[in-house]
């Protein structure tokens, strides 16, 4: 090792000497250039040549002095390098000796462990890796659970405050409507005049209005039945004017119906304008205003659609103000989010997609169009307006008493909730509670541990969100109960 080190030191010395020669060569070249410049300057002007020559000599003297100083420094650095090399050589030899001892010790320890445990080194390594992976997964699950709990508590706290404040500040009256309008007659004799000779008047009335006129044994009462509430309201006004006038015949029915249709049209426009004023929204296309007003006569799950839109607009505006977002675009999006329900009997497709296309064709901004299209999750919400519109729609439609739901749909949804939870391993009992707002899952403690219970809760919640349609939220609670029983005899 020392011989090799000495050879390396000589090589370094030669390298340094070569570097010094290169420097000297560089200086010689520089001097030659200066000399050429001096001769050229002599040819141009004698006085300038003398000055340049003196300056070159001074520069050369300084450079030579600097070169001498650098040579001394290089010599000193060379001495330090040689000393460092000697030290490194000694340390390298020491490390080689220590490495050999460590390898021998590891080999002896592995042999002892293999004899004691009956495992090879590969088997022991695999066992250690499995145990480390299991420990890491458990620690990660604990950390994720803690982070989810903290994020859920903080998010629920802030969302609860915003929603509670918005709902508390809003008070509206709910009205339930059906597909049948009951019309009171001044007398029982009016039924015969409405029917006419051989049913001529009633046939003409149904043909002109598109509404079924039901006359039964109920005293002084007839019923108007139609799925379209605008047509039903037009027919009601027509019948009301015919009864007041007393002249009922096919020609008169057509004339009065046309006048009633224009009156309902004007009522729709006025209702739309009133809704814009109430929601503090302006600058809307007249066709949008008329269509919005027509929702005054429409219901969804027993909830008046125009009332639902106004309620959603107020809720969205208040939530936007709480969050520091400009409230006007949010109120506009919430006010128009169900406008497609006025057109679904004319155009195929969901009311969200139909409404978004209708709003786009009548000059609404891309933000409003996107909020309308995304309020039922058919399109992923990407803007604040879309998220707040979705939340306001859920609050207005999901609160108790706002909407009706058929018993069949309700029972089918509860049964599907229990089926989803019962399909997981280790589940003993499942109960849908609080009108389907909570699913309580009882697991067998000997088959499911605490972390497994958390996984079941998340998986059930994910499946419910993907498969079912419901207003508001559904809480999934997994209960793992351990019991110790002893019998004294």
C-alpha cells in the first residue's frame, strides 16, 4: 500500500509540475503578444511605444512575482496532499480489517440463528418483511383514520354552521299539489250544461284544452285532470269563465280557451319577473323569464318547483356570502337549476341537461350553464357556483316536509341499503334507521377488528353513494361489541 501511495504522489507531483510549465508557457505567449503590440505601437508613435513598453515590463514583473507566490503555495499544498494520502492509506487499511471482522461476525450470527430457529436467511428476511408490512399497514390505517376523523369533524363543523345559518334565516311555506284540480260549480244543474247535448260540449272542451273533465256524483263539483299543470290551469280558467258567462258551446269554448291561454301566459311572465325580483337576479332573456314563471304551476315530489327554486336561490346566496363568494352568480345558478323541468315533456333527456342547453341558447354564462348541468351529479361540479347550487338544491329538497316520496320507492331504498351492508363478511345484523338516514351495521367481533370495522363503514358508504339516489346524507355506523361471559356454578 505505501509503495502504491508513493507512486501516486510522484504522479501528482509531475501533474503539478506540468501545470506550472503550462502557466509559464502561457506567460511566455502573453509576453510575445505584448512585444508585438509594443512594436506595432512603436511604428505608430514613438512616445506611445515607450509608455506601452514600460507598462508591459511592470505587468511582467508583477506576474512573475505572483507566479513565484503561487509556486510556493502549490508546493505547500503538495506537501499537505501527500500527508493526507498517507493518512487515507492508513485509514483504508483499518477499514478493510474492520470490514473483514464484521463480515465474519455476521456470518457466525446468521449461522447461529439458522441453527436456533430452523429458518434460512431468505425465510427469515421474508418473515421480517411481512411483519414490517403488516405493522406499516396498521400504522397507516390508524393515521388515516385519525386524519379522516379530524377532517370530517372540521368540515362538518364549518358546513353545519353555514347551512344552519342559511336555513335559519330562510322561512318559506310549503304547498303540496296534485295532478287533479277540483272546480266548484254554482249549482248541480250546471253539470248538464257543461256536458251539453249528447256530450257535445264536454267533448269539445277536452279536445280544445287537452284536459280530462271528470263529472261524477259529487255534488256541484267537477274535476280537471292532466299531467301538465299549465294546461290544467288554462282549462280551469276557461271553465270558470264559461260558467260565469253561462254560454257554453264549442265555438265559445274555443274563444274562451284562447283568451285564457293568453292570460296564463301573462301570469307566467309576471311570475317569472316576480321571482327575479325576489331572488335579486336581473338581466335575463325574456324566454327564460317566461319559462321560469311557468314553473309556478309545476310540482316535483309534491313541492312547487318555482318555490323550490326561490328557496334554493336564497340558500345559495346566503352560503355564498358566508364563504366570501360573489352571491349574484350563485343565486342566478340556483334560480335556474330546475328550469329544464318546464321542458322535459317537449325535449328528451334529463331536466339538468335540457335546462343547461336551454340556458346556453338564451345567453347565460358558462358558469351558470355548468351549475345547471352539474346540480344532480350528471356532470362533475368544477366551480363554486356548481357546488353551492348542488348544496342548496339538496337542502331545499331534502329537509323534512319539503317533498313526498312514494311508499314503494321508500321501502325499496331501505331494503337496498340493508342488502349493501349485509353483503360484507363478518356482518351479523343490519338496520336501516331514521327513515333511511342512517344504516347501523352490527359485526361479529371475532371476525372483524376495529380497523376492519372502519373499512366496512367506508366501503358501505361508497357503495350507497354510487348505487342509490337520495336527498341529503346517509350515515353508516358500524358497531363492534365484545362480550365476556362467565358462568358461576
